[in-house]
């Protein structure tokens, strides 16, 4: 999971990638825990529980 600026002026985008399959799984225009919640809702509880690891920087936008 990574966020990056798409334009100067703090317009950020969040990207969730499956690194093993080298596929983009989710793109969201903002960066917050609320903005990535739909990704996990679409995965459902069974597949969400199968997530083994998440790599991200120390940005506080995703704090639990």
C-alpha cells in the first residue's frame, strides 16, 4: 500500500498492489483509513483474513 502525489498541491492517491502477482488491486484518490475500507469490504471477511502482510510507510493517514 502506497500513497503518492498525483499533482503538486497535495492531491494524493492510494494504491494497493499484489506484489507477488505484480497487479494493482485498488486505486483511491485520497489517503485515509476510511478511503481504503471499501477495498477490504469487497474482499470480504474470509479473504481479508488471508492477508498475510501489508507494507507501507509511516504516514499517519492510515492509523488504526
